[in-house]
């Protein structure tokens, strides 16, 4: 296939499911009107998109009006117009990790929290400084039977290109979501470099647009994927589809021994269909691929 090309356009790939977007209008720094949201989804439908998680920022300091109930109410208001675009939408959230965030996720609140699917919860941090409680918080989510998804790790300026700090978060059963535009350099050279490294080390599980405006769709259309990255991106696209359908078994593009595969397959337990985990330190794993990252703590 395309033997003489060194890259392919991202929109030539099977991009059917977007796990991260700010298309729900009027709730954060993303889309401001339902007309623009509809325009965006119609354009994305033309590129092949079928499913989109709407993930408004959930951060009381910046968006005090956003709660699971209020965000769902806005979604209900616009569900019909968005549905008419041909893109099926579901509402979730992108949770900023702030000091007291543990209070948002308790045994009692899990069922109404803004999850993606299968208990996966999208979390983010400031680009300027690390949340001091990030490791405690993802640990907390895991202990509730949930699965943290760290949004766009390549964009956090304080993490080294050696990925040491990011791997320490992945070690707590946290999977990563790539902003696809990072690979195109739209967030700067460092974000692009880190995205390539994280991708090449098999640490991503999903990809998203993080779409905030219609103009970013032009960027998406101009995106090219280097030939050597195509298999990894194809795997992330497949993972996106599996997450939407509820059959994601865990793990990143090369994450062959990720223990979530067993957890997800076991079926029973919480409302998310995943078994209730207990933390333990994993047995050492001897992996055939040197680049595969091995979690130290796992939800089993
Ligand atoms: Fe976002």
C-alpha cells in the first residue's frame, strides 16, 4: 500500500470515533453556539466521523456551573440537533485534577459521574504545572473501579522528553490519550516531539481531536501521519471504536501485557461492567518488546 509515500493524510484513515471534544456549546472555552457545533459535526461527518464523546471541562474554579447534572441538561437540549448531523454524540467530561477532586468521585457518585465508557474517566492538568495530587487521584479512581485516561500528556510542558514522569503515572494504571493535532505540530515543537516518543513507546491508548473550534478541522484535514507511525495510529483508532462500543480490553498500541485486559474481560462488578479492583504490585513481567512499558500498580 502506497509504497512510495512517506506519509498519509490523517483523514484517509478510519477516524470513526473521537474520544475528546469541546463541541457541546456554551459550557466551556470550546464552541459557543449550537450552530457552530452542528457545522463542526457536519464537517467531521464528511470526513467519516460517526461517534463523538463531548467532553466539556469540569473544573469548578473556571467553570463553576459545570456539574454532571448541568452538562447532561445542556446535552439533552441539543441532542436532537446534534443527532441530525449524522454523528452520534455522548456526553462525558474532561476533569481537571485540582486539590479536592477526590470529592467528585465517591462510591455514591460513580453512577452519575461523567465517564467516557466502561469506567474510563478523562482527566487533565494545567499545561504550566503538575497537579500535586495527580498520582493520588488516579490511584483513587482505580480503587473505585474506574480507569483514568490522561488527556494529551504530550502537552504538559513540565514533563521531560525522556518520559520518566509520565511513565510513573502510567504505572498507576493510567492510560494516555493523544491529541492528534500534536503530531502535526499545532501545539508546538516540544508537544510534537513528545507525542512521537509516547506513540513510539506504545503508551497511548486513544486519540482525540480536543476540538474547540471549527477552524481546527482545517488543521485536522492538513494533518499527515508519518508512515512509521501509521500502524500505531491505526491501533488507537481501533481502540477508540472499541471504547465506544463497550468492548475495549485495555492497553495501548504496544501495551501487550496491560493487566486491564484481564480486568475488562472479567465482566462482573460495577455499573461500568468492570470488576472492582484492588491494588497490588504486579509481578515482574518479561516482555518480548523492549519498548513496552510495564505498569507497576494494577487494577485486578
Ligand atoms: Fe480538552
